[in-house]
């Protein structure tokens, strides 16, 4: 069964006239008749009856008509979907993000993407920078929103957001009532940090700030989960670190204290590997200009 034979049948079923149907399809009448005969042989039933006075559909033709229309409609939809995907207007985009990007970047970007390209689906995963970059390199993510500009020459990036880091302490900590403290006061304070592989840019920013203030950090715990960091800070006299966006969400358990002299600051970047991916290009077009928390 060929698609052109179905198209010829539909035209004939709507016109009920060989001459008009042939003209509509820009075919000669003998060619239209040949299409019909081949379709009927393929189906195994007579679909159109004609005599010198009329052309009409047989009962088999009526039964075949709606399904034939559905087939043609599906073929047209398939073509539209393929063209939209090729142009970056349809498909599934896999996006990783960190907490500040989820708070400040993603909502507006997703709203704009949905307005421009409603056929694009987005799968989202909140991960630390290290796991995001690994997933990007392994092809499990199409775009990542991470701390720091990646060093790999195979990755492309765009800065999105500048984020200061804050200290996170429990309400019983001696810093809890203060708005800000100089970084040097971390000297001797037991701190909660994370493995560098989890977020190299954030780790290096904290260590560099300590070096600039002339101190070395005392690492009491290594915890890779940000939620666990807040729990430890809530129940122990330790200092954790978080972005200003996350640090202010401690609720009744913890409080955020600004750090200065120096102020540790991180840049959030959008990172991608495939320049030719039209879905990535469509998403990048929807991202806002660089801002600061």
C-alpha cells in the first residue's frame, strides 16, 4: 500500500468525480484510475463503484475512508515533528542545574521556552557541579548550569549569574546574631566542607578566600549533600558554606551570615558540549542576561 494511492483515494472520495479528483492532484485520469486499482488490490476489496451516471464509495470504501484519513494525518504530523526537531522546535532537552540556577534562572527560561517552543520537553536534574559535568561529558545531559567556567576545551559556556557565598550556622552558634563576619574569623572554627570533586569551583573559591585572609580552614566534616550540611550546622557548633540563595532558606534550624574581606563569589555558567544541537540553541536563546544575587 503506497501513500500516493491513499492520497488519490481520499481526493476521489471527497470529489466523487474522476475528472475533478485528477485535476486536484495534477494527475491524468488514467493515472488516477491506476492508483485506485492498485490500492484496491492491496486492500483486497472494491472501494469505489462507478457507472456512467455516478461515482460512489462502496461499503468497504466508507469503512476504509476514516482510517485512510488518519494515516495521512499521522504522516503529515510525523513530517511536521521531524522538521520541528531538526529546527530545534521539538524534542526533549536534558538540563542539569544547581540551586541558584534553579531559583534565579530556570523559571523564567522555561516560561520563555514554552512560549516560543511548546513542543520542546525539558527533563531537569538538580546536581552539584562535578556530577553535572560528568553527565554532560558522558552524554547524559545536554546542558548544565554549574559553578565556574569549565577548563575543558570541548565544552562551551556562558556566564549567567554571580553568587556570593555565605556562612551557615545553627541558631545557637555565636555568629547567629551577626549580619556578617570577616573571613579571617573562620580561623580555628570547625567547618563543614565537601569533596572538591563535587564542586571544584566552589571548593577553590572557599580555599582561596581563606588563603587571602591569611588563615587555614579547620575541616571538621566532609559532607557532599547540601541538606546534610545544614543539618550538621543546626545541631553542632560548626560552620557550613552555601550560596546566598540557599543559605537564606535555613528556616528555624540555621541562619546565613555574610562573609567579607574577602567576599567569596562564584559565577554560575551554562555549559554545553554540542554546538550543533538545535534544542540547546533554542534554550540558550531563552536565558536571561547575566545578573547577581
